[in-house]
């Protein structure tokens, strides 16, 4: 039983480390052939947005809005894939212990 508890504590520590690394990560998504670039953290928080002057048409703000949304979605998709890749093996190896360890979405 002690070995199982020790293994669970190590898994929890590994998960916390991975979560911290993910929250520190910066991922970019683009739209319009690079006209708009969005940067998000591994947690999906938007931390940067670059809009090329060529994307700005005062007569067509809808297209710009669509490009911004597409870039943010692309960046968030990359963040989600990185999260799944990074946490997947740790969560899967927990044998369902994630919930028991108080880790959301892992139980």
C-alpha cells in the first residue's frame, strides 16, 4: 500500500510539473497566410495578437474579425494538442487515480 501511495505522489508531482510547463508554453496560430498571428499559453490564454497592416481594411472589418478568430482557434488547437501529448501519458498511467488525487479531468 505504501508503494502505491508513493507512486501516486510521484505521478501527482509529475502532473503538476507538466501542468506548469504547459502554462509557461507559448503556442502560435495563424490565419490568412500569416496576416494574423495569435499567441496563447498552453492553458489557452491569449497573450499576443499580431495583425499585418495588409489585413486591415476599414471597409471590411468582418474579414479581419474572422481572421483573428481563426488564428486564435488555431493557436488554441495547438495548445490542446500539446496538452494531450504532454499530460496524456501521465494521466493514462495513473490508472484512474487522477480524480482521487484531486486533479481535474483526470479521474
